[in-house]
C-alpha cells in the first residue's frame, strides 16, 4: 500500500488525507442527530465530491502551469467555474432525490477547505509515507545591473 501512496503526488495525498480525517470527525457529530442515515449519506457524498475536486484542482494546476500566462488564467478560471457548477448540481441532486441531507453534503464539500487548514497536521502524516521532504537549493539570480 505504501508503494501506491508514494506514487501519488505528495500535496494531493495530504489534501485527500485531510478530507478523510475531516469526514471521520464530522461523522462523529452525525451520530448525535436524529437523521443519522440521511446525515451520513449526505456527508459522505460531500466528502467524495471534495476528494474529486482535490484531484481536479491538482490536475488543473498541473496542466495550467504548462500554459502561457493569459491561457493559464482563462483555463484556471473555467475549471474553477466547473467546480462551482458541479457543487450546485450535487447539492441540488441530493436535495431533490432526498438520498441524503444536503446540509451535511455541503459540510462534506467544505472538507476541501478544512483540509487546506489542516496542512500542518497532514504534513506529519505524509512524512510517515514519503519521508522528510527534500527541497532543492534556492537559486539566486543576479540582476542585470549587478554583473
């Protein structure tokens, strides 16, 4: 399993593990509500959606960095709008089908944001799988006037 995880991008792994941890913590709070089944289903639909968004953001950034400045801005903006529209579609689908609680689904989607704030904690988890991060030496460029 460690080999599978280490093939994944380290930042993506940290984001996904934070989303999962957020989902587990929220699940504890679902147990104290009346609609446990609807809350759980809604929460995990949101968590799954957040995981898909994390992967989509990673791919968008990876591809966007290969584009020129103007093309990258347009590409990133379009991908961001796609994620917003899909969030609304998922929440509407959960509400209309009544398969789960849409408020818990929204909380699950917010796991993406919560995971970003848990970076200090998920970084420790990634060190277990990836080891210490080795950063390249800083490259200091001399300005044209200093030569």
